[in-house]
């Protein structure tokens, strides 16, 4: 469908708050300074699994400047979103039935770095010193770090019910999806292939470490905290503290990224709130970078076993995944492994076990279940293509999904376009060759990957106010995690209202002033909150038509809280990545030489910020493929690489040029046809890099990260 | 941050005295150059100084001065200045190249040569506060633990690798280190400055607690000299050497009169390769000889459970660096 | 270790609806209302902590101030001068968010002590704009969408500023190498390099620093001795775009 050119939407537009960001005027939570503010720090467990026999805080309390200390002995508040049954929200029904709760302070401690105590003092140096004066007597227990090991009968049970995470019904059951009959499918396959792939824990590593400032006025809490969803954060705070929602105000004007670990509320928010209540003064709680790596959450590691059956033309007959996700000792999020939905196949079975381990907790990181699964399954399929002597692009075109789960139509379908366009722009035929074919120690290779990702519609809210000066104020509960939501919402409002962007003011990031927003996660803000902005704009236009423009002190106010659907069709964004790498087979170094990313994210509202999203996601994917890991000393269960240096996060010199091609479409849904984009860049990047490396060296790298030592190991 | 007092000595004598005075009061003093690495260790409570002796306030310790045909380099010169210095770049290229591979521009702008040479290990057990040999404990956790970056030469009882880039270059240049202490000044050949764990597990070099590495003395570089520093990182920037090679060749046209090859990232000290050096002496460095040099370089390597890849990496690095240097104009 | 269980706090934080603050017995003196002696010491040095009087120039303005020896330069700038444009991403010299110019050279302000800045010149992001005009780098960052979440942006700007001052016409690779000490987790590296290249080619273009923000662009000048007691740094202003 060709898109009509619009006035504002679709034009590259600098962020409306770019000026604040480049002049240092943007106020992040850590920049907040309130009168009488005190400083807090958290003491964390130095064991991976242990009972706390005793905590002696007298030394800390005796230190001049220390005001109070919290531990599990005087705080039994449950952190509802820290561990939710079956990856679900801690609603009343779940509260009553769940057998696995996560308190703010737990005993036993179940991972190295669990909060054990929190101190507040007149300055951060005293608070830090106070931590060192707290003595904790631990009785250590055995620990288990790997998600497969955790299921062995001899492994320690982290929870009485065992190490398979309970679902919402308190069952220790895997997540299962089936269609057809895989056993039958394998029987009728010409060839059957099996293999195992693993991915590792990767931390979100957002630039802004966790920090929050809590302040009470009477019985009302104001919380300055980086959160991707002020509404969710507020509700979670109220629920966990046992106070009404309206007694909590969450403010987040700017935040330094999160990529999924700043959703809902965090235990740090609760701790700061409780300390502030206790001392009757504002409290700023700052986490160190190491604490952020260990104490917040990162992407779940996985072990994936695939069995794939094809007929002699390389067409899929049966596809089976048995997967294990390492969740840490608390089930913060789903633990799913995406990927089987990428393929057209009559017989499919996916059985994924979310497993408890004594490691840092796993949770959402940009497209939570996709990069891991897409790496596994697309490496597997790339290998099948190779063994069937097929060009990987040919294999994908034959087997890619054409209907959601082979059943429900997509709202539109451009996956084949993305792949063909990308192959052409990348010069696939020129760059792809027989695996390992290059002579000499420096070998080049090309690989590709593709993706579909959910682009759902759903409920969100917006309010628009028009005053007599012709200024339109849009109230939305976004916080702008970095994707540019403020600008996108403003552009959508301007377009629908048919006014210049300069007539729009935006009020955001404050639950006292802004309506509900779904939260900037799951790539939903443009679709959902953008949709609400459009509905509010339409309501306003109607009011203007009925009542005329406001005069004097009068204003028109329109609000909307739509909950649209896509009429039973499945809405997805599509994409394909093409990667050329150069592998130095003597030194194990991998360099990305060329990277073409083709994306259908519907209509691109702001091409400038949209390109940033794809480039950013792809670069994170390269880092996940080549470098990143949080690994542990097995004997002590202590993490060794927490922090930017240890995790080997990508730098300027690591980042290749990412060429972005948008295939625009309008499926009739979403704001002006926009689809999700925030997560789209990362989901298949890892697989593309892995496949390119295979093409270069002729060896399949099945375990992430594909580091130098592993490359040299496989070539030895 | 731990509480400490910063002192700003005006002379080396004052610096030494400050350390001694701290000692008599039962306090620990730490010398500070640029301070990046020191502050990192202090913030993690790996070291807990009561007194900082800030060497930056001593004038004249950061100069590059020609002397007796060679060059004296002050210990407090920043790595950035060292890497850019025309004399160092042209005559002691290996040192300039080593300096400019350290970490990032921000660290090189304050980090000093002495600080880089005396840097503590980056072993993750040490830096995460494990009670290891380097932290005053009784064991080396890497042996049966995570050891992919640990030593393949000279290890035992600790298996750290020396983290400095400039140290291998200085050893390859036959530098002498000017050490200033309570009894005055002494010159220590670079090759004797570093100590293996089996000699002294608590330290990486011979400096006493009240001694300062004030500078290095580089002997004259002959006309046929070529040198380079080749560093393998496991990211494109910032990280310490997985393996590195500091190579100095004194060429007579096509013939290598003498060679100095010192490895980083493979041993608790900069690891010299005397057998390879004698193999090359008086020879034309052909691809075959370079390959043989690589093979010889790893003779005697002792792998731990996860660092075996360093052997083939070292082989290749030595071979390639020799060839690059000999084919360089 | 004493066996006696100490009263950590008489206020019990309990799980359950409404009960969290129900048990509120009289809080002990330690947790009582703040007295003047308790006021946060970010206002000045703590008694008994080693401190030094220093003189330094920040964004062109000279300051004389007593600093605790243990304060990092980042801490001095952010907490005592109110220059919160410099961010702390890791406090370990591993990310670059805290980059400032020290005597014109990019350094990690978290890895330098305040006391070592005595007699020296510091420039932070607040000091980039001049007479209400943005630095060409700032303008280029806006136009090329340098900042995503913006947290690394101040550091990227200062590294870029240091680069262009020394090398006004860098190649893209030189830009990457000069800025490789600044991590961007949003990974907007391509756009940052584009922006720096653009700024290097258009050194004279800089628009007047008005536009969408109510924020002033004057070089920040906060006298530490007159630090506004407890003034919030725009914490409660709405994010109104004009």
C-alpha cells in the first residue's frame, strides 16, 4: 500500500527535548536534590545461597550520621513485581494463592547480591561506611548456577517446590505450545537434524544506574525514579506499601535507558520509600554499577535443544524445541524462548522450562524472549540449510511464516519484501559463499536472519487541552526511555490536529498530571499511547466543531482511553538483517564489515529517531553475539564480570556502520499505520552475526558469546 | 569512598618522607600518579590507604630528556604525552605504541608511565575482593576456577598476568628504572624490576613500600632499530591485553642483528623470549623463520583449564609481529 | 558478635494491605525529626574528615572552596556546584558518562579527586554554549539525533570537544578512536560520529539557544559558598515544550 505523504509524521524531526539533553539541563532522578535529603545504600549478600542466622546492625547505628537501618527483621514487605507467579502481575488473586513470594529482604538469600540491609545517613560516604559495620552471620547452603544443572535430582532445591518455576496455578509446568504431531512429522521427514544451542545472561547495562529519591508529605509519597511506566510504578508502590494509588506520585522526567529493567517498581524504590518514611526526610538511594548489574536484572540465559525434520526439498515437516531458561531464584518475567513462530511448519512443539538458579535474577531486556531464541533457532535452521545444500535465503523464503502460527492472517505481510530487498542491497550473491571457503587466516563470510515481532494494539490514555492562545497541551504518561516518545507523541498530535509541531506542548512523566500509559516496554508506546493521542485529538476536533475555539480563560479538554483491536488479525513488524564479517582465525577476532537492516515497522512516524532505534538494537545484538556475559565463579557462586569493563559492552570502535532501510506500509491499524520498532533491531541481530561467522569459518558456534577463545578453540 | 588525607609533596624526598611518617603512625600510604587505577581499587576496598601521596605536584617528573645518547623519561609523564612525543615515537616506537593502546583517551590523559608499570593485576578474583594470594589470602582461585585470561608462563602459586602495556615495551628496550627511596636512588634494570609470584606473591615488582618509580632510562637506539607493540584485545578498545608482543629489532639492512621480544598478557611479569631472540640473531627474518619463532615462543607454556587458546594466539602474534616489522619500510 | 537482638527500628514494615505503616510506635531519638546538626553535608565538608582548600576555574568562573579529600571531581561538580549535566554512569572509569575537560583534555571526573583539580581549569557540558549560542557540536548532536536516552551525551560532547580542539578535521575513524572511552548503551554510535563529522565541517554554524526549552543556556556559575540550601534542580518543573 503506498503511503500518502503527511505534513508532520514521516519527516525527520529532532527531539523536542534535544536541547535539554545536549546542554546538561535534563534532570534525571540522580540529579534531584531536595531540602534535607539523606543518602541510602544497600548491603548485599556475599553468598549465593544462605540462611541468615543473625544480623547485627549496632555498629552501623552507632556511627554518627546514620539514621536508621532496615533488614528482614523489621521489614516483611513483599516486592510484588520482583517475582510474579508464572511471570504474571502480583494481583489480588495471585497474592492469595502464590507459594513463592519475593520480599524486599529475603531470608534465605538466594543469589549473591540479594539485599540484606539498607542504611540511611547524612551523606553517601557515611552510608557506605555504615554498610561495612553491619555483621551478618550466614549459614551457607549449596548453590546451583546453570539452568540444566538445576533440574538434576541432586541439585539443591532453591524453593521447596523444586527448581521449575511455578506458574500462576502453582504448577511446576513448562510453557507448552503444540500444533500437529511432531513425532508423526519426524517419521515422515526425509532428514532429521538435532542440535543444542546456549545463550548467556546479558545485562541491560543502561547508562543510568538505579537511583531513586523518595519523599513523604504526610501520607503522600513522591518518588523520583527512572521508570518506563509511571502508572505501573505508582500502582506497584501503592500495592506493596499497602496504601491507595492516589497517595503515590511518581515523577520521571528523563531516564538514562532501561531496556526493560525499569518497568513496574524496583526494590530500590520500596527501600527508599520506607527509609524516607522512617526518618521523616527525603532519601536518595543510589546503586553502584556493580549493584545494578547484580541486583536489578538482565536477559535470561537459555539452553535450547532443537529437532528439525525436512523433506528432500528442504521444506519443514516438524520442528521441536525443548528449552530451559535460567531465571535466577525469582520468576520476574516469562522465561519464554521465542522463535518457532518464525516458521511455517505443520507439526510444531515447544516446551520451555523456566528454571530457578542461584544467579542474578533474569528479567526483561529488550525483546525479552527473542534474541536468545532467534539465535538458537536461526542458527539451527541455517545449519539445516547448509546440510541440505541450500542457500540460506532460499531456505528462509521456503519456510518462513506466512500466517501467524500457520493459522491466523497477519494484518499485512512484507516479510518476503524485507528479505529480498535486503539481499539485493547487501549483494548477497556476491558475499555469500561456501562456508570457510576463503583461503588465508582472515576469512570473510555472510549471514542473514529475519524476524517477526508482535506489534499489538491495546489500551492507553491521553489528554489534550487547547487554550485560547492556540496552544495544545498533550498529557501522556510517557517517560521517554530514549526512543523519543515525547517527540513521537507530539508529532502524532500535530498531525491529527493538523497544526504545526510548534503549537504542541507536552506534559509527561508525572502521575499527578498525566493519565495512564502502558509504559515504554514491549515497543507499545507508539502504537498504544499514540493511538490514544489520536483519539483524544479527534475528540478535541469534535469539540472545536461543536463549541468553537476557546476564548479568554476558557479551555477545551479532550481525553481518550481507547482499547482498539486489530479485528482478529495478528499484527507484526517484519525485518531481515544481512551481515558480513571478517574473522581472524589466528587471533579469534571478529569484525563486522557490512550490516544491512531492512525493517517494516509500518509507517515511520519519525525517521530520524526510528533509525536510531534500529541501529541501537542491532549494535546491542552484535555485542550479545560477540562479547557479553555475566559469568560466575562456580565454587563460590559469585559473579566475576559485573560492570562495563567485565561485561565487554560495545564501544565506538566496536560499532560498525549499520545501514537501515525502511519498507513502509500501512496495514490500516495503529497511528497512521505505525507498528512497533523499539525492539525490532535486536531480535535477529545475534543470529545474523552467528550465521555470518559460520559462513566465514565453516564451524557452527553454538554457544554465546562467540568470544576469541571460543573461536580459537573450535579451530584448534 | 574511604576517608583518606591527600598530601601534595613538592619533591621526591618529601614524598618518601610522607610514606615513612605514615608508617610510623601505623597508617598506610599509597602513591598516586594519575590515580585512575588507584581510585578504582580504593572504591572497591581492595586497598585502604589512610594517606595519598600525590606525585603530580612534584615538578619535573614528567619530562623526556635526551641523555647520553639515550633518553630519560620521567615517571609522571602521561601516557598521552608519551605516545605523542616525537622523540619517543621515532626512536622508541614500541613504547609510544604501547602507551597509546592503554585503555581510553580519558585514562591516557591522566594515567602515568609509572602508574601503568606499577598497575595492580586485573584478575577478576583479585578485583572482586576474593581472599586470594594477592589479597593476603592463601589460594589462587583461578587455578580451578575461571582462568581464560590467566598466565600460561611463570604462573604459580598465583596465575595473574601482568596488566601493563608499557612494561613489556620497557623490558624490550632494556630500560633501566630509576627508583628513589629513603636511602637515595638506585637504577634497576627493567628485566629485574618485576617479580614472579614464586619469588614474592604479594607484589608484582621490587618496589618497597617507601620507594617511588621516578623515571626510566632508555639506552640509545641505533640507526637500524625498528620496534612495535602489537596488542590483542577482546573488545576493540579499553581492555587489557589478552596477549601482546613488544618487539625490538636492530637491523643491518635485511639481517636482524639482534632482537628483543617481550610478551604481555601471558605471565605475571613481562615475559621475555630469550630462545626466540637467539634464534633470530644474525638471521634474515623470513616467513619460515618467523613461524619457527612463533613455535619456539610457546615452548614450555603451561595451560590452565581454559586458557589454552593463548598458546596458538601467542604463536601467531609473534610470527605476525616479526613479519610486520621486517616488512615495514 | 552480640547475641542480643538490637532494635533496628521500632517501626515495623509489614506486608499486607494497609498494614505497612500501621505499627508506628514512637520512633526512637535516632529516627526523630532532623535537627540543624543533621542537615545534609553536601553543603560543605564534614567535621573530622581530611579536607583541603582549593581554587579552580569551572566553565570560566573561579571558585575557592574547601573540599573533602575523598570527593571525586564528579561529586564536587554535581553535588556542590549543582552542575548535574555531568553524569555518573559507573563511578569506576569504565563508561565515560562523567567526562569533563580538565585543562582542555577529556578525563573521567569520577576517577579524579576534586583536590587534584586545584589550580586547574574544568569545563563541563554546561560551559559549552557561549553567549546564548550552542556549540556547533551541540547543534550537530540535535540535528543528527545523537542522544537517545541522553545519559552518555554530556560525556560524548566533552570528548568530542576535546578532539575537535586538538584535531579540527578528523576522519570518522579518528572520531571513533577519540570517543571510544565513552560508552553509549543505546548504541547510537553511528549518529554520534555523523554529528561530530558534521560539526567539524561546519564550525561556524550555531543557532541561538532558544527553541523548545525553558532552560537557560548561560554558562552555569554556581558559587559553592552561596549554594542555594536545598534548592531543587528543576525537579518539579513540568517538562513543558515551548
